[in-house]
C-alpha cells in the first residue's frame, strides 16, 4: 500500500510540472490566470505529491528545498526560454521591415552566443540547488552572477547584430558595434543553390537525416555570403524565388547544383512526407 501511495505521489509531481508547462500559454497575456493556476493548482499538487512520498517530518525538513526546485524546473527554465524567444521575435519585428530574408546574427554561427550563456546560467543554478555536498558555495554563486551578467550583456550588445537580403539594397550585414556592411546587387557576380543531405549525428538523438540546401551569393570582392536552409519549406522556397527574380532583373547568373542520387532520394522522400506541392519545388531545384 505504501508503495502505491509513493507512486501516486510521483504521478502528482509529474502532473504538476506538466500543468505548469501548459500554463505557460497564459504568459504573459493572461498573467493573472498564470499566477492563479500556479498557486492554486500546480504548486499544491506538487507539494501533495511529495507529502505522499515522504513522512511528515521529512516533508517539513525538505519542503523549502523542494519548493525552490519547483520554481527552478517549472518556472525559471521555461520563463527564461520564453524571454529569449520573445527577444528574438522583437528583434526580428524591429529590423525585418524590408528584408526578403532576415537572420538575427551577422554570422552563421553567431546566434548561439546568448543561448550558450543562458544554458550556462541554467546549469550553474541547477548545481547550486541540487548539489548538497558543495563546500564552497560562493563558487557556484559567483558563476551564476557571471553567467547572468554575460547573458544580459550579450542580449544588449547583440541587439543590432543581424544580416539579411534586401530587395533594393542587396546584402546587408550589421555588426554588433553598429557598423553596417553592404554588397549592392550590381556587385554580385553569381548566385548558386547547392542541395545536400544533412546526415543525423549519432551524438544527438533528436537529429534526423534530411534534405537541406544552401544559397551562396558571390560578389566581385570575393566575399561569399552563405545562407543555410534546413528541410523543405514553402516559405524558404518563396525566399529562393524572390532572390531568383532579383537575379534575373540584374542579369546575375542563378545556378542550381544537380542533385546526386542520394540527394534525390531524400528530396523526394521529404516532399512526400510533408505533403508539399511538387511542381514549384521541382521548378526551383530544376528537378527532372
């Protein structure tokens, strides 16, 4: 009987976390609803789950630590990700007025800087809360402070760091120090599309093998600008066709690399899997 009660307690704890995550849909638009569901439903259910698992004495001894853990897992982590996502959306809405294609980082791999600091912050807070044998607690406290400052600073510094393709001005790159670089269309010498297969990495269980493609824009200054497109999406196809029209208007060669047999297989598989319209994709990639 005791074992059954403990299992029920674990179920209640898991259910409380699930409720807290689903409750995020109310944040921040319905902040009052979000708070009420946390205080009246999710958190009490979480405490009840722990009470069923442990004796009253142990419960009283550990309730504060469990509460801190709840705040960390059910609120701190998801709200931090929401803040980061909203930051990216606001940044895109602020600068993405006239761009055919917009990326919130001026370099291909630059988008992970703020995310890396955020994950470091989560890791150090996790260590501080859940590690019971830390002798020098000032060390994780200092790491938390440093990672928090680094995360906030990166968001501030990288606010004006972006790049994009503008229909009139050409290729625009705005660095974090507010220095803008541009390559007008008359300086572009060639654009080519290169399909390839992204093979799943064994180290990442969530990674999947799929068709992908790059758009490489060459200029007379020998600066190649690369944009990557993962999978097949109609929005990306629309972007590609817009760039193709600009290339035709400016007499810029627009070339498509022929697919290998393996690339053709994955290309056709994804079209079928996602139920995408074949004709416009075939026309763009010159698939025969």
